[in-house]
């Protein structure tokens, strides 16, 4: 198949770019090596829309962060993903930390962060009463927020697909040849995609993709972040995202109220070699909890539901690298998209669109571009009367599959219809299995619905694609 | 919205719910059971092994058989059963004092409202999972709770894996060790963090020893390895409570089953404002098994996790008969406190009364041969019962007759304290 544009990587960057380009008369393909979109770095992060005070505007990542932040309200209206501007605070516990907070404040003012304020002890305890009373002051940025990162990516991709973008899953790029003015891209299992322009949004693997296309040589350094998810009943659930005063490379371990009502502590920051090393460790668990308890004393290991780790695809420079390749023809690099990549993503879409102009790509707006996608009703958000109405229309909404997160059969069916046919894909779309029982009661029901809706047999249902099978054989043989 | 009015609504149609509902219905009260699954019976339906009913029926039954006996009685009774229906909210009626409202969702009945003067909580319990015990390592496929595996094998007929390791020596884990072996899988080990098994002795013998499955006491799984599917685990012995890394070893496996404890399922209760015990996670109840909300009772594993279903049935009948008295306005009596004393982790119920016999259930914190359970009120010993052996995994029950409390009945504000010595 011949396309105008091929985007490699369906994480938040690739998805944002795909949706942006869906506004134009272009034939675009989004290529992903995993079984679903958002299955890499974009699924395992803190889910924060950053405020824009952490880095100087001299960095590209900071400029895109500030621009991206402003775009979320409009996107939410169009796409309906869970997002809330709950605000961000930085809590200071010593005079020295307070000095650092003042620097962050000055940087925020310079960057144009809307509403940023320095807080006295009384003020900060007023807006966040869960804080350790030893706090002596801090920073408040009301424009920061929280988001479900995978739902954001899912909705971007859904919108792009609705507007004509195509998606190839399980397509691992192995080879690329430039011939007669187009790129011939082959997968490890022999599929071929042809495209005039290629955008490298391959996250952790952006360095290998760049090498495959004979473009710039650079190295992505995976920086691991472990996070712990706490029960929605935790007494520590805060009003705001709470940052410590940063020290060193990372912004430090945060305390995050998730937009769906659970809470999270993390991430750590540890450089690793292996790009698939998403293991968690007891040392980091202890470190995170010891650290977090100094900020909110009611945080407890007893409330842990689950843990996970994500890998930030960092470059040596610490900045994003988004530019037209100087070496490979019609090739755009979108690399080093670590934090605040999620916040910056909508702006990255616009930025890459403008880079295509530099390459003389013809960008003509579609007349019938539709920014909206159909919203799936979520039983946990409906009143009893709204539920009654919808169950009357479709009884599957009355069949509650996931008791912890109140997910109905109909929502799971919608997830599968939208192409999320692995257990993790269904989980990220619906939240089934994400609550306190972690799938103990709903997994077998979800498997059956996936089998029924897709026609997959029991041994084809996976946790997240490839060899992550859930059921090995049938009792008494397959007959 | 469709509305139905009952004298009593029972949430959950497992062993506890069925026994309680039958007891209430027997006295002529309009009773309903709301059950989320397609059948009555709850978790018993996946427990196809035997060992149920020795107290209740004086014979050995399988789980489904035990459930069937009660389900048949329910079907023969006037108890209205709403199957495939989930209670989404339990609240007090805004219109009539003493009435409770239950909003239920169902693909069969739609969204409907039940109103009742009394409610019995019998939602059972859930399994603790990997996150609750913080096992480090990667997050591949092939890790699940033993109960989920039991469901998949015994009801759906699927084998989740071939090379099995089980964490935790809880009863479900032990039963599953045997079950997976019978299904042709290799069970390599059962790993237990405590120096003693968490399951009952009968299961250790019949499920592990009979099949030569090694049980590693005082060992932990210190790492899970594998990318797509679990490939191996690292097991580390504990020496004085500290991981002895030097002596850790690896076991290859493709499946890891977790049997690391059960927790009463009380999200609904908590949202309804019912006070819970921080130790047990079940509702705090008085001697009539009534919660702090008037007219709401609790029984079975939602109250505290039992070892034997026979005890669940007995406790639930008692809850049911108290509901009858409540509905007849004859449930009266001063409630005095019961305290867990030395070596006792908890006592249920947390109150007693002088009007009738009192039945207490408790768990020991220690392993001991030749132990005594002692009930005292201040300096007065009410009762002492000898036990050949006590351990945390075996629930202890003790009943105190009305007459036995007579010697302290004159003293106001008298407290009982139950200890194991």
C-alpha cells in the first residue's frame, strides 16, 4: 500500500501527530509494533498535564509543554478522555527548599504559566490539608492537571482513524529502503508499507528506527520510573498533584490523585540498559513510601493495589529532538520525548505538521474533518436514572462485569469493537480489572466476551499480545 | 424505576445468603436475595473437592452439592431471587425512617430499586493479590489468584498453565496444588512466608504431602522474571525475618498462583456508612450480628473469613433469626463489649448480651499445643475450654450459655475478654 505519510510508533506522540495530520488531505498510516496503541511509555507514566514551570523556555520541551497544556480543554471537549485541572503544588520543608521554590516561581512567570502563585504555610495547607504540617510554604500552579494517559492516546487514535488514518498493529519495522522517491518499509514478518514521508515517533526505539532509515545516530537512554497505585479508599487521596522540591535530574517522587479516583506515588528515576525492563523492586518501593510519607503522612503500603514501571526514552541532551533529518530524505525525528511528553503531545502534533511544510508536503485541509468521537457511556459516571435509561436501550449495560470499577459488559464490548482485544487493552479502555481485586473476579468474564466478540479461540487471547497467553489448554483436550 | 418492597433483602446468594434468607422466610417474612451470578451458590460452585457439610449434614459433600441442598430449599421457598443482578448502592431511604434502599443493576431486570426494613450483608470475600503483598519483578502473563485459576479450571474447563508455583499456603492454594496436579500439570512448590502453614492441616496432608509437593515455610518469592509470560521466580529463605539472599534459588515455571489471604468484600458496606473493623475489614457487629446501621446485619465471609462453610451456615442462620426478631421488634438487650485478649487476633461479634446464648468466633495469633481458651470478665473466669492445638489458620469457636453469664449479670458495663493461654 502506498501512503503519503507513515508514522512509526502509536504512543502519545505518534497518535497526536496522526490526529493532526488527519485534518489534511493526506493518506496517513500509523505503524505500531505492539498489539495495541499506547502499549509503551505512554501507558506507564504519571498521567500528569504539567504546568510549565519546571524547565526554562529555552528548551524545546518547555515551549511545547506550555503550548500543549493550553490545548487540553479543547481536546477533552472533542474526545471525552478523563482529564481534570486539579492544580499542582510544590511543597517546601526547609528555607533552602523555599529558595528553590522561588526560582521555580520566577521560571514559571517567565514561561507564562497562568495563575502560578507562591504560597505561605497557611495557604498551602488550606489548598492541600493532607500535607505534613511541617511544610513551610510552596508553589501552586492551578493550570496543572491529571489525565488517563492511555485513554488520551486511544481517543486520539480513534479520532485519527475516524478521519481516514489507517493503523497497522503488530508491525515491527525491520528494514527501510528509499527508492524512486518513496520509502519502502518492511516488517519483521514480511509486510511492506510504502510512504513518501516518514515520522519517527518510536519512543524507546527511536534510535534503532533512525538507524534503520540511515538517519542521525543517537542513543535513547531508558530511564525507569516505578509507580505504586493505591486504593481509592486511601485516606491520603490529595486535592492536588504534589511535587517535592526537585533535586538532580528528575522532578522527584510525586503524590498523584488519579483522575479516576485512585492515587499514585512515584516515579523513581533510574537509568537502565534493557528497554523492556519494567520490573519493580522492594528497595524502590521502600524508598518511594518513606519519601512520600514525609509529604503526606497518611500514605501507607497497606493501600497498594498494584505497581508498575515505565521507561522514559531520554536523550543525553535532556531535551526533545524534533526536527527534519539532515541525513535521511523526507524523514522527521520525534525523539527523546520523555517528561513532559504527554503534556507536550498536542503541541508536538502541530510542530511536526509545520516541519512537513518545510519538506514541501502539501497540506490542504479536509472539508469534512470531524473533531469529535462517539463517547462510550461509563456506568460508574451515571446516575441511577441515567443508568436505567441506558440499560433499557442496551441490557448489556446492566451486566456489571467489574465490581471494583463498575464496568458493564457493554463497555467491554465497545472496547473490543474499537480494536482493543487484549486483556490489557480492554483494561485500559474500560478500567475492568484495574481496581482493588486486580481482575480476580472479572478476568474470566472478560476473556469470554473477547472470545465472543472477536471469534478468537481461548489460546489466542493474550494479556498484551505476542506470547502473553492467559489460557494454555482445555481440560480433557481440545475436542 | 421499578420498585419492590420486602421485609428483608439479602445481598449475595452464596452459602451465607441462602442460609440467612431461608431463616427469615421461615417466619413468614417477604425475603429477597440479590445475586450477581447466574446461579445461587457463590464460590462453593467452583469448589468441586469434598469436605463440605460434615457439621451441617453429617456427611461429606462437594461444594456444588452443599450449595445445591440450600439452593433447592430456596427454590422451594417463597424467597424471591434476583439472579444476574448487582447491588450498586445501599442507602437509607429519604422517605421513610428505618427503610433501606438498594439500587440494583441487571441485564435481565434492568435497573430496579428494592426497599426493605432489614438487609443482610452476605457478599463474601475476595482474594488478596500481587499488589497487596508487593512481589517485586516484572509483570508478565501467567500470574493469577488461586481462586481465579480454580474458577477457570473447574467451571470454564481451561488450564492456565503447566508448570506451576503457588505462593501462600492458604486453603485455596493447597486445593489448587492438588487440582492442577490431577489436571496433568507439574506443581513445583508452595511458598509460605510464615513459619507455619496458612491452610488447615487436613489440606496440607491431602493436597501436598500425598502428592510430594514441597512446601517451603519461611520463604518468600523475591522476584518474578519473564517478559510476555512468566518464566521463573526467585525464592529466598527468611532468616530471623530477614531475606537470606545467599541461599536464594530459582524455580522455572509458566504460572504463578497466589493464595495469600482473603479479605471481606465491603465496598458497598463502607459506602453505606457501615463501620468496619480495621483488623478484619468486616463490619463491626453487636451480639445479634447487626452493624452500626439499624436493620443491617452481616454474616459469612463478609463479616470475617471462615475456614468451614458449615460455620458460615450456622452463623448466617443466627443472623437470619435475629433479623426475624428485629422485624418483630423483639430484638432487645443491652450490648456489652467483648475484647480480644492475649494471643487472640480478633473476636466476632464484638459485643455480647445477657438475654441468650452467645457464640463467638476467633483466631489465634500463636501456634500452640495444649492451649486453653479463656473467657473472663475482669477477675472472674466465665469459661475455659481446652484445645489440643491452636494455630492462626484454624478458626476457634466458643459458645457461652446464658446461665454461664449469670455470675456477672448484676454488674453494670461488664466486659468480656477472650484469651488464649
